[in-house]
């Protein structure tokens, strides 16, 4: 039975993943080139950085290329320190290094995410950024209040100990949104998306065989919980009749969230993976936009 078509509201949902966010950049380039453009952008952690950049600069060829160049610059910036043990000790001792936050903020401002920008200034697209209330463990959503600062939303969404300290605002301590929802599909649903493209740079692959250090053990625990939560959010959205295209973006080998040296390869791989997804869609359904098929037939790809 053919359903009456709803207004198209395509959401791109961008996961967290540190330096792996470069995969999303390649994916965004491929989607733009194939004329797949969103009405809604939802991001958490590094996904919040990419989402905010596109919302601020618009979705066009020049902004995509500018995003690529911004990521290329990050290779030299060392935005995420690599000394995990030392950072963890500082966190336990409650002596966070606020210089790291300053470096990230300066980088964002230098690339157009200015302190004066508010969510109401994002006229071409709806932008939502996810953070976590450290005291309550509840999701905090930036973007529902049009007067909120976009820069503040990005910084709160990226505040991942031990790399960055919690972000203090209005008596709350906010931290990385990925701790409660690292692929916030549910947010897109709640904000009216009729279709979702989930650009997922999480990597559930286990640490190398024989690795038994604290970092590897914690990564395994976090990955297992994270993947269950992602699967649940996608399943709940599909139960509500919202088509969700889940596109895992990963290289042949696991990439560290702090390894920005892999950025050029990650951008290329993200581009190739997403182009293959588009080709698969086109081969199956022709040139019709995914939503035209899925709203009528309930197809998920």
C-alpha cells in the first residue's frame, strides 16, 4: 500500500570517535557529490565538530573542501594528547590540563565556529549537539534553545576525560556526549527526522592479540557497551518506521582516536566506503532518492 508522502527531513547523524572523524569527512564529500543533502545535522564529540562546521559554513563544494583542509591541518596540531597513562593520573588527581581545551577552542574559532554564533544563526540546516550531564548521567541536547552558543555546544560535546576536562556551565559539569549516546539516532528521531543516515566511526574491533594493559581492557568494555547501545537506538528508530541507513566507516586496521597521522587515509577510505554505499543503492533502486522508496515500501538498506 502506498503511503502519503511526508515532508522530507533527512538527518545526518555523526558519531564520536576522535581522529576517526576524518572518515566522516570523506563520507560527507561523497554524499554531497551524489546530491544527498540533509535538513538536520546531529553530532556528538568529533561528530559535533564536523556537524557544526557544516552548519556554520553551509553544505556546498567549497565548505566540504574547507572541512577537508581543516582536517589536514589537524595532523600537525596534536589536538588529542597521546600519553594516556599520564592523562589518566591527572584526571584521578583532579588536575586536568585546561591547555588542551584552549587549543581545541582556538582551533574551532580559527575555522569559523565563533563565540558569537548561536543556533538560531544556522539558517540552512537544523543543528543539534549532544553532551552529558556528569552529575546525573543524562543527555544534554544543544540546539533546542536557539539562543545557545554553537561553540559552547561543541566544547561540551567534546569534553572527554582524560583528554579534556568537563565543561562547566550554569552549575553543571558537562562532558562528551558519546558517554550516553555515541551515535545519537534517537535525537534525530525526536527532532522530526523522517530518514536517517548514520555515519558511524566507532570501531568495535578488539585490541591486538596479547594486549592486556589497562587501556586495552577499558577499550573492550566501552566498545561492547557502545555497540549494544547503537544497535538499540537504530532498532527503536526502525520500529517507529524511520528508515535508518547505518554506514560503518572503518579502515582495514583499527585507528586510535588520538592518531591524527591517519587523517589523509581515513578521509579517502570514508569517501570510498560511502561511494560504494551510494552505488549499491543506485544499482538496486535507480536514481530515486532513498526516502521515496522507503516511505512507500518500508525498505532499509
